[in-house]
C-alpha cells in the first residue's frame, strides 16, 4: 500500500517539473475549485471553464506559493478571484447570468414524464433562489451542500473562522428559504 503524498510534497515536485505531481494536485482539488467558481457564477459550464483557467494560472505561478502546504486555499482563492472577474466582465457587457447546469446528464430518470417535469421545475426554482443569495453566502452553501465539505474544510478554504462559517451558513439558509418562498409564491 502506497502512502498518500501531501500537497506540499506534490507542489515541490511540480516546481521541479514533475508533470504527474501537478496532475495529482488537479485531481485532488478539481471539485473544490469548480465549487469556488460555481458559488460566484451560478453556472456549472462557466465554473468548469474558470477552474481550468485557475489551474493554468496556478501552474504558471506555482513558485509564488510560499506555504506549499496551503495549496488548497491558494487554488481556491485563484478560482474565486477569476470567477469574480468573469462575473464583473459579463455584467459590464450587459449579459445576464443565467443558471443553466448540465443536470440532464446527472439526473435520475423519473418514472413518468410528469414526475420528471415536476422535478425539473423544483430544481430550477432552487437554482433561481440560490442565485438570489449574495455570493458570500452562496459560496458556503455550495461548499457545504453541493460539494459536501465539512465546516473545518470550508473554514480552511475560505480562510475564515468556524464561527464565520456557521454564521454564513445560517444566514445563507435563511436567505435561501425566503428566496424559495418568493419563487414558489410566483409560480
């Protein structure tokens, strides 16, 4: 049985030019990097694109990472900053951010078309409601409930205290509930 190499060792190897070491870092952190972008953008396709750009930037600037053991929060921060930049750029061009994820591939097939339609409508309501929540709260909600991260992991990734994670989750859930009530009342 091989021992798992920590991020600091993989970063050091990647700096020495070991492509496989950087590929392992990408595999380990891809989902959290996508989650960081998704929490800002609200669009899975854009989040994946942003994640790829984040890893490209990380590969080009890896030598700037002072604390090699903190690769995870570092790459998360890169992804979040890129997503914010992309969102601002899209708003400057007047493009509306629409939530359109590729859930059709990952959804379970309902027994009847009516059940599938009902499920799709509920998911769309949740997506719209989540996009109304300010990104600071949407970010922790996404990490917790979509990416299944623990409170400790969220605190480490965002470089905030556990109390701040709890407070943001509490406020985010309350805002999401209110938003869902509005969407359901409108339908």
